[in-house]
C-alpha cells in the first residue's frame, strides 16, 4: 500500500466509504501512518494539506469564532493529510516601532501549533497572513515586515526540515509585483542569514495569482530551497459566490460547475454593472461545457501559467489554497475540488485545501466529522 493515505482516505480509496456516505467519524491517532514521499514529478515532500484558517490569522485568536485545539490536529493527521498551513497574523502581535518585538505569549502559541503539527508527524507551514497594512502602504511597513521575519527566523531556525516558511500570504493592492519583489528579497536575506537551508514558500502578486507567478514574480537566483506558490479560486464567480467579504458583483448565487446551467441565470444588478462579470455570465449561460468559463478550460489556463513558471525558474511549485465556498451547490463543489486536485497531482504539485472549518469548510469541529463527499474529491483515485 502507498504510505500516503490515512485510514479515512484509505477507506475512500478502497471504496469502503464510497464517497457518498454521511459524515464519517475520526479514528484514533494511533492509526497514523508514516510521512509521505514527494508526489511523482515534485522535489518537495508535501502531498496533501489543509489550511487551519481563521484562528491565528484573526486579529486575535477566537475573534472569528474558533480557536485551535489538539483534537483538530489529531483529526487532520488521522484523515491522511501530511501537512498543515498555519495562517498567522504576526503583524497584529508586534510592536509598531523598531525592533518590532513580537509578543512572547503569541510566539508561544505559534510554537504550540507548530509542535502539534510536528507531533502528528506532519509538516508545518508558518504562513505570514493578513499583513493588510503592508499591502496598503508598503514603504511604511517594509522595515517592520523584514524585522518581523528576523525574529521569526531566529525563533524557528532550530526546527527540523518539517517546518517551512511562507513569507507573505497573497500580496495585493499597493504591494505591487515590483514592490513585492524588492521586499521579499530583503526578508529572504534576513531568513538566510540565520537559516540557509529552510524551505521558503513565496506567493505571487495579486492574491497569489498563477498568471503573476508566471509573469511578474522575481526570486533571488541560486537559492534551491525556494518554492513558488499560487492559489486557485478560478472561476472566482463560482468559488466565492455570496462570500460576505467579497464586493457586490460576486454575490450572484446558484453558479454551477461545470456550466452551462440547465436554464440561464440572471446575474444580480450589481454584477451586471461590472463589465467583465456581465460578460462572464453571458458566456456561462451559453457556451458548451468544453468552452464554458465555469469549466475545465479555466482550470487548465491556470495550470498553464504554473507550467510557464516552472519552465522559467526550475523551482518547485505549491498550491497553497484552493476551495469552493459552502454556499455553492454541493455537487458542483465536489466536481470542482476533484478537478483542481487531480490537475495539481498530475503535475506533481502538492496542494493545501482552504479550509477546515471556515466558509469553505471540510470539517465539523463540534461533531469531529469530515465532509465525506469533499474528502472523496480530495483523496479518491481518479
Ligand atoms: C485568503 C484570505 C482568507 C480567505 C481566503 C478565501 O487566504 O486571506 O481570509 O478566506 O483567501 O477567500
């Protein structure tokens, strides 16, 4: 048997749970299998991961409705994931003035989360998430960002190779590609001064868009431990339909994957006012599946950009986030999730689902059960 599947995933693979069963209970951690080898075609020993979002990346942990606990890490390990991306808002727990000291109690909480992941023999990704002030005013925050990384790298440099860093989640706004390329090089110099061999993941501009990965991300040469990262939420009008943090043109419900829908749907007035959105819906309503923007062509386009990045840099690539909101039609969510995950795996790209218990939820922390259909989409062989 391959060593890549935990009992839940293994049961799905063998057809024991079928993939259409009600939510399945989480078995004991004693059944955990050893850590995986890289995916064929990849040089990094990550395969299947999950984001534990909305906890340490909230302004304070608990403010967005839940906190991390041991049962979650145990459930993740037992389900067959081999890595956990931990989004962390370091900027909300550090002094405003140099040397920008990170609060010790917060650092201890991060230590604990990393310990939990390692204890369960998974890889932990320390992901610096939601530094919004840096996106709004890069010049004012660049020194602080670099100073925060100086402390993070000093703290975790003694950890084993199953701890990775991710410099910054989803650069966007005024942190343009050009500004980001300059700042990431500075932050990386701080990391490398104390921790030369650590795996460091770097997102592209525009919310880790695959196109920007191929066209604008510039990484320092000669560092074989860098990993380019992109996020996959295309088509966004499907994956983010009705998301409360998105603007009104994203609020049209009932978008299916794949399109076209059985009967055309009318986008909301706010969506009709935005020309690219109105145009998208016209195509969604009319084009056959093979050309439909809510379909495989859109996904293939994203992966083509990723191929271009790899061809250009020779660096490994990582899909740090993908998921479809739980307001979407359940069968469409499953179809989209399966397609993205299969396309990633075909190319040797490790993936990390967003997220466990937020709006894209895969896991019910109260009942301690997984969404079995989505788990099938993530783990069943094609
Ligand atoms: C990004 C955001 C996160 C959001 C997710 C999906 O990671 O930081 O808050 O939930 O994308 O939109």
